[in-house]
């Protein structure tokens, strides 16, 4: 089986498992406990925090460990918005191609707390214009939220331009797909979200890096862990694993980018040359190195996925969080694709260590599309 859904999640790296193992067996204390066992675990947690902060070029106190990217995005947007305004609603700016966890929390703040939301359009490659961010700002704008790289089509945003356009307004960057592929330090963002299972750590661990000067209202209340910003007993093994995974992903990034870009470009050329009615979605060059996405006219994306799996290739039609729904991708429709075309989308996302053989994969795609079109 060839697994090409790494944008949804991949295996835990061996080095990560080895680093986590002591905290799943002999080193089992609660980091909030005020005895030697708890102090030992608290020390390991703070070491993980420092290591993560070093990769991100932030302070250790800026790192909040979460259960994953969705919680980090919710904490960033709701936490910054409510922290800035208290009981008085303000204004939030985001884009039409964000992950559901971003759009859903914005809708929640609008519905329950009365915030105004501006959802900015994108062009046909999925880019948001930084100038449109500047034009959307108001005196009561509390946060701008944008994805560094899109999870469905791979388009990379001009984050630096968006940060400049936002001026003094905090910018939250959803870097869940970018981690391990794009530089994370020096973006200028006020807050940045990462999910462990995209970079070789287990599911169920993530982080929000948020500058200490930014007021942040917690969304989980209780014992006041994570400096009062995220209550709940910390997943120490997960935090240790995430620190190791992030260090390794950053160390390996140059080689991974080179390998994946070469494989992606060769695969894309072969698909476009051999499959009639195949179209690349997203920016053809300013995109994630390990992600290739297409629409295939006169097909069903789900049917093509089944045919690919029969040929030993496992991939997806887009975000795992939207799998099983019949609605067309909101990302593709925001880019101007009609609903029927959007339902033909297929996303191939590569392993950093071993990208696929481009020729063999393209043959499998051509055969799968032909089988669907012929009705065989």
C-alpha cells in the first residue's frame, strides 16, 4: 500500500516514540504535583517548552501545549478576541479558504458573542491579497487569522505581507500544514498553531505559540495550567514527543523540501500529460512541496479514490475533518470552482522521507480515472 494522505496525518517517528516512552511508563507523575515525582515531570515539560520555543524563535513562556491544531486555533482566535475586548464584541478578519476549525470558531463568536466577521475572498489560486486585509481593518479589529499553507490545495500565503498589512492588529497564523515544510521562525505572527500528528508526533498533541504581550482569555477553565491559559493536566509525553518531532522536522526540512518538490513536479507533469481533463488546484509553484491536488472532469472524486485504493494507493479528496460529507469543498468554491467540479478533487500529500515514484503514481491515477469514466 502506498499511503499519500500525510496532510491528514502520518506515522509517529521512531525517535519520538523513544523520547516519549519513559513518560508512558516509569516517569508518570503529574507536573502540577508538589513532590519530587511531580517536579521531575514538570522539569521535562518545561524542557519540551524551551525546545519548541527555540525552533520557533519565541520565548518558552509563549508556548501553550494543546490537544492539537483545532484547539490551538480556537484558543488563538477566541482567546485573543475575548482577551482584547472582554464583554464588548469586536471585529475579526479571516479568509474564505481557512480550515473549518478557524471558520467555525469565528461563526461561534459571531453567533454567541456578537462579533463582526469579515471573510476575505481569494483569487483562483487561493491567495488572499494583503491589501484586502489592510482595507478590512477597523478601529475595533481584534485579530486577523490566516492559514500559512492551505490544507486542501497547498497554496502558500504571503504571511509576511499580511502581517505588515495588519499593522498593530495581532495576526494568528494556522501553521498546521506548514510545519516541516516552510520556515516557522520570523513570520512576524503574534500567534501560531501547530499539530503534532502532521510532523511525526502522535495525534492528540499540539501547541499555540502566542506572544506574551497578547492578552489571551482561556477557553478551558479549571486548574490554571499552562500559566492560566489552558487548564487541564498536561500531556507530558505528547509535549516531549512534539518537541522532538518539531526539532527533527526543522533539521530535515531542506532535504525533505528538495525531494518532495522534485517528486511533486514530476508527478504533476505526468498527470497533466496523460489524463485528459486533469487540472491542478491552487498555485502551481507557490505551494507546499509535498502536496499535489487536481480536479478530474467527468468523474466523481470518491469513485476515483476507491479505484486508486484498489490499485494500492490511499489518498483523500481534501481535509480529513470534512470527510464523509457530500458538500463540495468550500476552499475550491471560494477559488471559483463550481460545485460539480469541486466534487472531483483529489489531494496527494507525500511523506517527507520517501516521496513516491512519480511515473508509477501517475500511471495509477490515469488508470483509476479511466476506470471511473468508463464505468468499469
